[in-house]
C-alpha cells in the first residue's frame, strides 16, 4: 500500500504488548485493518485466505477499548475479517479501482449482462453429491484490485486417477484483467492417491501466506506445499504427487514446479469434518467419523507434528468441522447425535444438552471381563460379562423410550441360525435374522437388556432404518466477540416437530440447550446447513450484544424456504418466513454465504450509495420459478443458485432473487473473493454443481468444455 493512516495503540496492562484500538466515533479503514493484521501476525501483509472457516468464526463489532476488543485483536482472523469487509473503504482502494476502470475502458468496453457466469471448467469424471456443504478455497494476494496470482482450489469429490484429479487450483481468474492469459489457467492439478486413495469430500484450508493447504482425505490429513513456479498437471492429466516419507522431509521439501505432500494417518475415516487452521498458533484441528478430535502443531510453519493423542469427543459419532474460539481457547464441534461439544485447551470435554434429534454409530467389542462402555447420544451402552439378572453376556443401555431406545438398532455380529449364538432374552425386543451370515437385528423399545451367549460377538449401534436423522451435519458458527455458538438442526431434540437454530453462550455448560428459533418443520432425512449473518450484524455499534439478521434455508420437512432470524442484543428474536425457494418437499439447500459489496458507496450499518448486501445459496432441484424471475426455470431435477439483496431487511414471502441461474443438482458451498470498488470482473463467487453439467469452458467458451463436474466462477452482481 502507498499510504498509511495513523493508528492509535492501546498498551497491555504492563505495557508489554500493543495492539490497535479505534476511536469511538471512527471505523477502521483498509489501511487500519492491514496495520492491525501486521501487528497481530508480526509479519508484512501478504494476502487473505478465504475458505470454509471464514464463515464459521465471526466477529461482531466490539466496543472500542473494551477487553473483548483487546482479546480479538490478538487473532489474525479478526483483522482478516476487517480487511475483507473494508476492502473498498479506503481512499487509495477507490482511487486504484477508478484508475483500473479507466484503463480497461480504453481497452475494451464491456456491456452489462443480467446473468454473468464468467467460466465453468470441466474437472473431468463424474460430479459428486458428496460435495454438499463442501467449499472451494480462495486466496487473494491484493485487496484493492485483481492479482494474476490469486487462485481458487476446488476439491473434485472424485476418487483420484490418472485421468481424474482429486483437487485442482486455477489462477488468472478475472475477466477484463491485464494478465494476458487465457482465463482461467490451471495452476496445479493433483492426483493424491499416494496419500489416500479416497475422494476428497471435505473443505480444504489454506495457510496464512497461501503457499500451503490441508484437507481430510479418506483416513488421512493431507498437507501440500503448492508449486512455486510453472504449472503442475492438467485437468485430464493430473500430477501424481509423491508423499514425503517423514514430516521432516516435508518441511525441508522445495515444491518448485511440482509441489510437496505429506499425510498423517487418522484412526478412523473422515468424511464430514473439514480441518480448521488457527494461524496464530500454527495449530490445526480435525475430527473423524468415530468421534475423535485430532490436534496438529506445528502445521505449516516448521516440522508438522501431532499434538498428543486424539481426544474422544463422542465415541462413535461423526463429528462436524471443529471451530476454534481464540477468546476462550476452546474448540466447538457438533456431532451426529445432535450435541455441541466444547473442548478446552486441556482437553476437558463439556457436552451441551441434546440440540438435534440425532443418533450415532459406535462399536463395542466383546470383553470377557466385562465393562466396555460407549456413549452414543444420550445413551450409554455397557457390555457385561455377566448380566445383572443372569449368566449370559449382554449389553445394558440407558435412555428414554422415545428418543433413544426406540430409535436404535443393535446389530449382533455372530453366526446367526445357530442355537448357540445370537440368543436374545430381552423383553419387548424382536430378533430377525437378516442374512445367513452374521447379522441379527434387534429393535429395543424399552430399557431392557440385550443378552447374548456368543462370547466372540461385537455389537454395532447404528440408526434405525427410517428412524431419526443425523443430529448435525454442519459446523457451528462461533462469534468470538459476543462469545456465542450457533448450531443448525433439521430436527430439534426438544420439539422433534421443528427445525431450528440454537444459540448457546460461551462457555457452554453441561446439558444446556440454549434458546431456539424455529425455522420450519423437521425432517428425518433432509439436512440443514449453516446460515449467515448480514452486514448489520458486523457493523452495528453494539459491543458484546450484537444486533442484525441471520439468514438460513430451512423447512426441511416442507419445501425449502429462506428464513430471516433477527438478532437483538445478542439473543434470537423475531423469525421472518421468507420466500419458498422450491416446490417439492424434502429438497436440500446449500449453506448461505454473505458479502456486502460497496461498489462506489459504503457498507456502513445502513449501506449507502450503490452498496449491496448479498446472500448466495442454492437448492438441488425443483426451483420455485416465481421467486427467480431473473433466471432459473422450473425443471424437475434441475437445481438453482441464486442471489438475494438483503440490504433492507426484513425479507418477505414474496421477496424475489435478484439474479439466479440453473445449476444441475444444486451447488457445493459458495465462497466469495474480493469486493472491488468499481466492479471490473474481480468481485466473484465460486462453486461446483453437484450433478453433471455442460461446462462452458473459460472466457470465450473455449478450453475445458464438456459434460461433467464444473468448477464455476460467477459475478456477485449477476449470476
């Protein structure tokens, strides 16, 4: 940056540490935010990573000079949020953008279009619905314009092969830029089979300087140093990365034009928990499908290492992505039994009350001495060598008849059909041999014990077919200023008839369920993904009591509907039912993503000039075309991605999308890049359709065309 505005500093209690604090009446400019970033990270500003975590830890506006402000100023994420939300607010940024516009107008006059999909590149192979809720990752090297080196990473959701990459990065992203290259260009295309042969179905995270990334793949956490020169691989011929043999070799590896890779083995597969990276301490957290939470430190700055043994958060349950709260130093992670779990810096686990009516999967192996215990949801299962009322081995479980015992199947693995195995003596239980090999299914409807005579058996506890749905599939949202946790459940555990947003204060207490806002009817099969806050939530001068609006796609038991949940003084308030987005019940929505684009105006508490507060989301099929007059058509099985202008809430049942476009099967999570004062092709969104699509290729409809999964860029102000 060529200019710097004056920054005032407030000293730590004994003057050992100084961090910026803004005057009561002024808002930080872009230069202020960059200065704060440099103070927090002790390094020069290099760029901004935007990945799934950017929308799961947020910072409402702290009171200037407060303890809350001091604490969050230690977190680089706080400054990155300010930079992203203040990109076009400095005089220099506006001047640069105007100069860029003038230069480009001389080159080529671009006519505005109502729907503008800049490019969609064929990732090869077959599109994957496993990318539901999965986000691309974007890195921006400058804040006041477009950089040719900016890149976006797309996991493909496909098993890697010689012809199908597992993850792809593109650069030269922007239309009307001055890079002089085809738009976009493959920067790297990787086959990561040597780390794990499974598909990548979690969201990648990026290092603070954008030179490394991490993601979960199968039963491994994979680290990659990105190439520093040239292009590595193509879309139809990805580079097969060689795994480094040790973490030390990875740390010493020079990526050059190929890249470097190392993978840590996880105890269990991970198909739902995207890794979370805390750049302040160079620590990464990730969960797995059996309730273990792993911690790695260091990760990107030094020789990577596991930090102790994984913590058992909820044995047997699938975990969501973890979210680290720097203010409390706690990690918050949801699970498939419907709980929010708080993990302290000393690995003490505190579980909320049951928020989502979920279930879990766990295995208890036979222990001849008895006593093996596993807790799934609110139910504790204990294997006894001798039953309390008999001589046979058995499993005893606790719980209540409506939400636990009646909704679990216990599958006993033995040699069914033999009189010496699979003997069931539980009252009110039935046993049916579902095969002649080794499975008997028992549906308990009481607290009764299940008695077995097979001493070599194991018990697997899994959801009943047609029973309750997974409690949570998406990570919670944490506000590190207000110290609150938001979770999203398709079937609330208290009412069971409703879908809900739950709000809990930090620190959470055992069995607490917080407060709930109802967002339509519940579902046992259709998941709910996380919502997003509007611009007012981030800009209102309310200290630790933020006000604004939370937008989420709800009503999983009915047709997908956009809801607005008012936040007043840090509490859930009025729920507004917005437009029905689909016409068929049980249709899944994506996550909701927000950006306030200032244009040549300002994203103040009440956006001024031509500033617009946008939210983006998609549905997977059967769009309500009445609400998308700008683009999407009602075709069964055809999804739709749409943008809504939420500058002036509340939304209503007749609010229409400002722009939209059909996307086969709906989309993955939607990630935002820049907000440029004068839009020149650099204010974009990125996503992947969940079904095979006709990819248009790059700008000019050339390049990687064809039918398949498409890495897609579209304009913020016109999909």
